[in-house]
């Protein structure tokens, strides 16, 4: 396998685009980018592309329910 293919596969396995991350979290892309802009969610920018580390997104998903209960108790 060529190095470029290995690198691309590694990127796909470890990073999500903004659209993928927003879908995974069940929030809008605008909400996701707002979290990133406020330094709540770390990201990497490569050219025009914003990438989120999969582990950070998974951790956010785990904590998301408790955050909703804390800040939006009327929705539970």
C-alpha cells in the first residue's frame, strides 16, 4: 500500500469533517463550529477544511446528555 493511501486511511479513521462531526453529535454544523470557535471543542484547520479528532467528538457525545440535563432541565 502506498504511503499516501495509508495517510488518507489514518486521517479517515482518526478525524471527522465538520459535517461528519455535527451529524455524529446530532447538532447543527453552526452549533459545532460555535463550540470550536469558543474553544470548547478542539479542532485542526487544514486549508479550508476544519477537522475534529474522533476521540474528542466521542468524549463530547458521552458528556452531551449530562450537559443538556444541567443547562436545559426543561427539555428532559
